C-alpha cells in the first residue's frame, strides 16, 4: 500500500512539473514582446 501511494505521489509530482514547465514557457513567450504570439492584437498603438 505504501508503494502504491509513493508511485501515485511521484506520478502527480511529475505531471505537476510538466504543467508548471508549460505554463512557464507560455509566460516567457508572452513577455518576449513579440506581438506575433498574441491572440488579440492591441489596438492602442494603431489609434495614435
């Protein structure tokens, strides 16, 4: 039973690390300043 709990915790930790890595990657791309990756373009700079 203890082995099963350890394996479950290891699996959940592995998936949490994968999800955190993907989230960090998306945040890094969003902060790069390149508007090609944005879903919605900012209209503020076009209104000037």
